[in-house]
C-alpha cells in the first residue's frame, strides 16, 4: 500500500501577517526607489550608500514574506519536498545527516524553534537547510515525521 504525502503550510494568521509585511515592505521599497531615482544627483555618496543598503534589506524582507506566503512542505515516503517562492527543493531522506531543533529568540509565551536539516555538501561538509519554524501548522507533527524518516541521521535537541 502506497503512503500518501503529508503536506504542511503556515497557519492563516501567520500568512496574514506575512501578507501585511509584504505589502508594507513593497510600498516602502517602491517609495524609496522613486525617491532615489528622482533625487539621485542631489544625494551625496553616504546617502546613496545608506539608501542602497535599505533597499537591499527591503528586497530581502519582501522575498522572505513571499516565501512564507507560498511555503509548502511535503513529506513523502522517500523524500521531503520544500515548495516556496524562488526556492523549490527535493531532498531524499538518505542525503540528510542531521535533524536539529534550533531554539530561536522567544518573543511570546510559546518557545520559538526552527527545524533545520543538514545534508552533505559537494565538499563533504554538512550544509544546513532551514525547513520551517514553530509557526507552521502542526509543526511538532512534521518534526516527528522527519525524525522517524531519518533513523540514520543524528538528531539534536529533539
């Protein structure tokens, strides 16, 4: 009997918060870009540098929120598939050498954590891949499934 894929995604409040941050970041990025284009000649080198850094930070924020909105994690019998904006990955269970529950700074009542897996890089060193955090719907269940599918891997802080 073939096992069905289990799919996980972020909860609705998390996606709503991500959508809000995405809209705010996009408005700020477009406004900053418009000011830069209109006033480029009037700015000195330091102001141009700070504006460029702010624009880069906003672009990374936009990318992160877009990924959170579109994120899907499919756990299959032979692999895990991560579907996100600009970054789709398929990782066979045999490639995973470590599963780590990484503690994050706590801002609320619940402890914050992230599931990170390590795979072998081309150079033979373990390379981390952040899979999801505690805000994923049924995050504990997803972590348990990943741990049970990787008995050959090291499990840290599980």
